[in-house]
C-alpha cells in the first residue's frame, strides 16, 4: 500500500464486527519532536509522560490526540477491554499513573490515534489485496523491533514483497 499512513504498517485489529473495525498501528513510533507538537493538546505533565513511556506510537489517523494503550492481559483494570487472551486495551489515563508508580503491565505500547473502518470497508480492502491478514503473537507485538516487523510479517507469507508493485487491480 502506497498510503503515507498505512504503507508498511502492521495493524493489530482490536475490534471487528458487523458495524466496522478498529485497529492500532504497532510499528511506527513517533520521534520526540513530533510528540511535542501533538502533546500541546494533552496534559501539562507532558515531559513526565515522555520520561515514563520510552516510545509513543502512531496508532492511526483517527483521533490522533487520544491515547490508547495496548497491554498484556495480565494487567487488569476495570477500564481495560480484553481483546484476546494475550492483549487488552485501555484509553484511561489511570494506566499512565500505574506505570509511573511502578505498577505497569508486563508489556505495553502507548498509541496516539487509531485506524478505523466502517461496516464492510475492511473486508473490501482485504478482497482488493490492500491488506494481508495473519495471526500474531505476544512476542511479535511487544518484543520485535519495529523497523523489522513489516519485513518479518511479509516474509512469513513466503513472498518477496519487493517483487509486488503495491498497486491494486482486478481481473
């Protein structure tokens, strides 16, 4: 996909129903100068947040000013939504305080924004060849270097992605 937001993106699909889908791009960390611009809309303790969270990720172009934390499901909170046995998400700022207090989830990633699809849109994009779908693992999401994620995921299909044009079509 040649889109500047989604090109070579790894998306963790968090919700998928007849009403649409929601996911988080997990392999695109922001650089700190970019964050300072985004954090102008966020709490005054932005410097503290940047010290606590080593990386903040571009989760997608929807509601970029809103933080979502994907974390290990072993961390439980009434504000978290379990999306699988391994992963949960929350948009509650309580998790940031828990991280600051040393009560952090085993693993986590803070995202700004998310990706969203209306009913049937993601399915059409998959049929068009815009997305490749596969299962993921806890280790891949939290322990794989972001710069290597796309190549690893694409390579798992047994196809050399540099040989694919990235231009969709139909026959």
